[in-house]
């Protein structure tokens, strides 16, 4: 009987080692219906027509995508993955206001704060404006729209920056195309 218990215990340990400790491979995201897909990690989005990535994105720096006529229109996306389990409830409007007011000069406060869902996960949609100094002693006011998706293991943040709003509707439409595991 002791051998049976020991064998059963060993079998459970082995099952847990091989089944529980390894991350299960997730199937690839199906971007076949997207016209201009951009993927990183377990995240995909259909970028507006003509938006493109640069060599830095492909080399592993901050993933970014730019308007087709960049820099004439400086609208752009950046993508961030927080590889930690993140509590979406920690991102309150007051907490984000506090973080951004310390980090950004001439921060205007959140103009939008909307808790929502994306792909079955909690999500958060915000936007704010800030004044950014340029090289030639001038300043530009930029709108930053951010969309957070909180999965079980990660948080993905899409940031869209615009100074003229020419692609704002296209950005809004792209949020509906997000795929995430």
C-alpha cells in the first residue's frame, strides 16, 4: 500500500511538473482578416491603412507605428507590454492623474476615463493632453489616447499620440480590431 501511495504521489508530482509548470503554447492570433496587421507578443491590432512600423520596432525597441505621411502628420502608435500580473482596479482616475501630473509638464488632467472590456478581459480607455517642448524653443500640444487591456498575466497598453486629430477616427476604429490571449 505504501508503494502505491508513493507511486501515486510521484505520478502527481510528475504530472504537475510537466503539466502545470510549463506554459501551454497558445495558438497564434488569427490576423487573416486584418488589412494592416501589427503583432507583438500575444497581441494584434489592425492598423489604419498606410500606417507603418520602422526598423527600431523590428529590432526590439519600443514597438511603434507611424502615419503614412509622417512626419508631416506626426500621429503615431506605441505599444507596451507589462509582463506582470496587473490589477486593473489599481488604475483609478485619481491614481493615473497623480502619475501623469508628476511625469508630464503642462498635463491637463484626464479628459476621458472609461472602464470597458476587450476580448473578454478588463480594459481601460483614457485620454489627456500635454504640452511638449520642441527643439526650436516652441511647444506643441499633443493628445495622448491610451487603451489598456489587462489579461490574466500581462497588461498591454496602446498609446496613440496626435497633434492634429487627422487619424483619430481611424485609431478609434482600430481598437475594435484588437486580438489578445
